[in-house]
């Protein structure tokens, strides 16, 4: 059995990485402004898969067996942003971020 592609923040090999709570927001240029579409894995055991083929970005909510439940298709040329929000399982999944700034004057190395 082939491994699934990397989707919605998952590794492709472990199903538990992708689950209920996964969410994808797509911002699309409509010609008169922008419109935001939200696709979310709504039930336990469902995940989101994002694929890009021939200028079309497809976001699908699929079951454990791989059956698509809902699908959103967007033209890649009209897509402004595609933001993935993976589900969190608990405190272990939080990421600690630290920022380090370095201020230097002109001529200083």
C-alpha cells in the first residue's frame, strides 16, 4: 500500500495526525473583491486532503476509507491564499516560538 501524500499538516504515514478539527481557509479573487471559503473536517475520523492538478486546487474532506464527503475546487490563478490549520491533539503538539533580534550600527560587523 502506498503512503498518502503530505496533506493538511500530516506526515502521510500516520492517520492520527489528520483528524476532526482540521480546517482550510481559501481566499479567492472574485473580480470585484475577495471571498473566503472555509472547509473543515466536521466529524471524528475525517481529514482534509489538499491536491493541486492542472491549475486547480482541490480541498476534500475524506473519511477513514478515503471516500470524499465534501470537495471545494478553486482555480489556482484566482487563489490568493490557502491557509491550513491542523488539529491539535493536546499540550504535546504546541510549538514554542522564540524570536532573537540583533541590532547593529552601520559599519559594525
